[in-house]
C-alpha cells in the first residue's frame, strides 16, 4: 500500500485556490442581487410654482398609486426595483415620468405647466331674456 504525503506548500495552494473560487463566485452573483434589490421610494412633486399639493404618483402599467400631501411629499406604498417607472400627474400640468435608477430612494418629479388659453366674449347690449325686457 502506497502512502502519499502532501506538503505544506500544496495545502496552502489548495486553500488559496478555494478562497479565490469563493471570491470569484461572490463577485459574479453580487451585481445580480443589486439589480433585483427592492427599495422604498419617497419624493416631492414640484413645478415652476413650487411644490404641487395633492398630485398623484402611479407605478406605470399598474393600478398602484399614492397621493401627495399638501407639501407635495409622498412615500410610494410598494417597494420598487431598478427601471420601474413612476408617473406623476396633477390637473393643469403635463405628466412627468421618472425611471428608478441605481440606488435612488428619493426623487423629485417636475411637472410642467400646460399653457391655457381663455377665450371670453363681451356683449355690448343685453339680450331681451338677460335684461328682463319683454315685448308685448
């Protein structure tokens, strides 16, 4: 029966190789975990006039939404992943889309004003019905 002796150098080499393999494996799996990490997102909806109170923030493609408070602040009720899209909207403003990137946990959607044109009419003399004059 043959006996095999393992030198101290071979033991050290095997240990280093095993540690190197474990480190390589952890480096390869770590970016995958970062991309699927879910996070709570908060923010403030703003416009040129300042904050937009009671604006609505919706997760695009779903029916999950939150309403901002009187300071335009919100905390989204569901944890979000990278590349999720939030749509902020309010009456009188154009919708704003925000893509969640990296480790963003605070966002500030900016709503642009919608230009309004108001058309008025000025009458120079009252009509019969409006003035209460009735012909007999």
